[in-house]
């Protein structure tokens, strides 16, 4: 039949079953590609084929065939006002012509297909980056028709979505996906909404080779200084300063890929902070050992021996004076023979301070390196066990 005969008396501004039951619109999706997933902007860009089916009794004709019509005839028909929720920007492809399809069946069913590229917001939790799993959504909703006019359904449930399991992404792997039917409560009414929800798991192997392995090797390089003698000041200082600067550069490079507005303390930041602490600790360890060694050498240096002749003369005079004094209980001044109280307190405090300092004084500085050879690797392995167990299993 001619299309003009079908559309005679057809009003494209009125929906099918106008004034009666709502129109049921069944949808299906093909995910052609997901070109980019941005952590800094928290969105993803996808190219999809959106297919919508509904029945318009005004377009019923005799026969059992279907006809594919020119896409420009869409302007003469009523079509749903479907839009993508949380879309930042979208466009329809128009090379070489507008990528739209209209197919008409004899029972009045219309198949309307579109090729759309859209950038959709996706709220991400980056606290476990790069061992994170993100959940993103693609939501389709009616803009003007509420649930009294339009009902959205998936054509075949989860089987209505194709292509997503075949996607090959640079940093992610699609774990699973599922479809949902929901409603959106707005001030102007309740609108039907279809939701495609999918989980993306980040591939951590790239970050292990790029960040985790170099930072671990830098920590191990800082331990080399423990096998160098304390007298080799340039060698040990050079290793400590070089590893600290290299670790700082690695930390800055790991954060450059994400937006500075992201205030998340990520898993990779925690690991780099741990590595930096161990490297800086190795540098501080040498400073302590070298200082203790220099103090011990200064204590062993020969000191100038002072003659005790004045002391002997004074003692002799005291002996003479005591022999010539006539002791009388009336002339004895007890305050001259006793030590003042505050002098005793000063002496006690001074002794305690020397005793406390003695506890923290390293008697043998060479033992510092000896214990560090064992404690630094042991603590680093324990921290790694807790780190990976927490971020991979909790």
C-alpha cells in the first residue's frame, strides 16, 4: 500500500491509543563500543544501537509483509520521546545519511532504530584504585509522557542487551550486567525508566608493571646501603638521596593521570606512601648510625690530664685547719655543714637525665646496620601482606 494512504488522517502529534490505554514500548540495545572511561571526569563514552518497538493501530494494513521505509519519513510519524538520563553530550550519526531505521509491520508494529554516541556520567569510588570495580549505568527514560501514557519494557530481559560481553577495553573487563525496570518520580509526574547496569573491573597488571614493581625495587635498592660501611659517607648518602628523589618522581607521575580535584586516598597512594616511608627510614637509619659512631669515637679520644696539685694543697690546708680548731658545740653552724636542698634536687635530676640518655645511647653503632638488614625486609613483607589482603579481599 502507499504510505500516503496509510497516513491519511494520521496525526503525528497524538500518541497511539490517545485518551485510552498507555503505549507499550519494548526496547533492546546493542553496545557497539565503549571508547573511553574517564576517572577524572567520572564518565564513559559509548556508541549504542537503540531499538524501540511499539504498535500503532492507525498504521495497520493487509498482508503479512514488513516494509523498511526511508528514515526521513520519521518526521511524519509519532515516535517516543526517549532520552538518556545523566547524559553529558550525545549525537546521532549522520554519515552518509542519518543512521535511523523505520520498519513497518502489517499489524501496525513499528521498529525504530537509532545509532547514538553518548557520554554518560558514572559516579566512581576510587578508594581502591587500581584494584577497584566500578558500577555504571545507562538509563533510558521518557521525557514528557508519564506512566499513564507510556510503558517502557525490555524486549527480552537481559537478552535485550547484546555486544557488551564482547567488549575489549584497555583498562577494564566487564564482569557482569543486568537490566532493570524502574520509575522516576518527578514534580510533574511518574515517568517510566529502563536501566542497564554493568560492572567494570580494572585490570591491575598494567599498574603492577608500571608502579608497584618499580616502587618495590626502589625500596630494595635503599637496603643496599646496609651492607656499606659507616665510613663510606658519600656512597650511602648518594643511595639514600637518589632513592628518595626517584620515589618522589614516581609518586607525582602516578597522580598525574587523575584530576587534581579528586580527593580520594587511593590504594596506590597508600602503597607509594609505604614505600616512601621505608626509603626515608633507611636514610634516617644511616644518619643515626653515623652520628652514634662519631660520638663513640669522640668519647675514646685521649683527654688532657690535669694535675691534682691544687687539690692536694687544699686538702692539706683543710687538715691543718681542722687540727687547730677547738670544737665547741656552741659555735657549730649546721647550715654551713649541710648541702642545700635545691642542689640535691639538681643532682638527682641530672643523674636521672644521664641515665635516660644512656638507655637511648647506642653502645655499638655497627649493630644498627646488622639489625636493619633483618628488620626492614621483615616489616616490609608484613606490610605487603596486610596491604594486598585488605584491598583484594575486603
